C-alpha cells in the first residue's frame, strides 16, 4: 500500500511538469460533492464524489498503478477515499494535505478554476484563425430583415432544452459536421453557431470552416448570456429527435472531415492496435464513444464509456481523469471521432480514431456512462 500526504507545492509542480503524453501520468480526483465542485476546483481535477468512488473508479482511472492525487474539502474525506482505492488495488495514492482550503491559502494560486483549459483553448482558436463573429444585436437585425440565417446551438440537448436563442436548433458540437447538410441544405444560408458563452460556439464555427463547408459561418458572441443581457427573452424546449442522419448528410460529413483529417494528420488505430494499447501497463488508455448518449446506450464496444465529442473537447477533464493518457475515439462513421480528434490533438492529447467496425457490441445493460461526460 502506498498512501501519503503531499503539500500544495508538490501538486503545483506535478500539474505543470511537461506536456500531455510526457512524463509520469497524473490523475487528480476531487471527492467533494457536485455542488461544492461546481463552485471551483484545482486545475484539471475530475469530480468523483466519495459516494460514487467505489463503483466508478475503474472507469475514470483504468490503470491502477497511475499516480493519483485525492482532493477534499479539508474534512478528511480523502483519507476515506484513499482506503477505498487501496481496497480496489490502486497502488500510488496521494492526498492533498488540507484539501481545498490549503490549496487556496494565501490566494497565490489564482484558483479554484472552472473549465479553464477549454476556455483558454477556444479563445486561442479565435485569435489564431480570426473566427468570424456576430453580436446578438446583429443577429436580431438579421431576424427582422428576414435573412436566410440558421442558428446552431452546440451545447448538449438538455442544456439547449432549458434555454436557447430564439429560432436556434440543437446540434451538439461533435454532430455539427456529420448532420450539417440535414440542418443547412442550402449553401446560401448564413450559419451562426451559438452556445451559452464562447468556447463551444467558437470551436463549432471553426470546425465548419476547417471542414470547408460552402456557407458563410460565424459564432454568436457570448451566446445566450448576451441575448439575455440585452433584455430579450430566451426560448426553451427542444424539437430535435436526433434520428440517424440522412445518407446525403453522412456522405457530406465524411468527405469534408476526411480532407480535414488528412491535412492535420489525425491518426487512426485498428482493433489490434487498441488491444496492444490496452495491454500496455506503462500507459493509460481510454476508449471513448463520442456518439450521442442514446446511441451508446443502444450498443457499444465492450470497455468503452460514453463521452459525447462536444463535451469531451470542451471539458475533457470531466471524463478523462488521467493527464498524459491515450485516447481512442469511437463512432459509427468516423466523422464525429475525427472532428473531435482534430481539436484534441491540438490540445496535446495522444489521440486516435478507431477504424474498426462496431462489431461484438455490448448489450445496453452493460453501458458505462460517466455522469460528468
């Protein structure tokens, strides 16, 4: 058994050493409940409340020799979590001494943070590529003028259902290229990509631009928050059923993503390669099914977990607890996996697109859906 306490400075150094895929892997688990975690947490922490730890630890941290750090509210919960992990066979367990209060002591960290990696990355995309943007005021004028405009909201369907910009349609981030033709059949339509703020809208808009769709594309600055701030009512509800996309849309998505993948060097991996990765005891490998949750629930590759691509990219640490691990992305056509891999590799992840068939799929009862995917 290896359980020890570490100080804040040690965790800081571990978080900043090297880049993804270099050096020793690190898993940072925040064992507080969801409400406390939502208020802020150490950079790259994955929320796995103590009550769920025993049941879900192996899904979040598949390799039991990985270096782990447990964080709590300074209440001793991490000690209990360490004993749980030890009983499951984990061998390198570290506890942040003093928990979150110690992490925040003196305010020198500028933390806790919330989803900062995805936010910084998406803003960097805009700076690098000059992603076109429109304001909510400009969108309102387009509506008033009866312009041919389509607003695509790249958040998850439950988020969209709660509130969204009027006339928007729900199209989660990883679906945006694969289903694009079904949503926007005319190349003359002006496409505006929205979310609640900036990150997923920028990534979604730039995904379409990088894929070479013929339409004019922009993102909506500050999305729903800007619409509400302007004093306008948001809409709610959802009409999308997310039935399988048309054959034409699938072909459109494949052809456009193929060019993008070839240009950017997105790599694939076959069944044998996946098996080799999974038997490699020196690295952690995640099998991530980037399709929509209902597709995953209907059947999936054994050992894979549900991690819809848009959320995986925006908040990868919610699903992938081990920093420096390898990711295998899975879907039925390859379009969603390649779209997601295109961006993940730019964030430094060692990622591959699975090029095997979804054969020998698990029964729905065997599904493993991580709550924070």
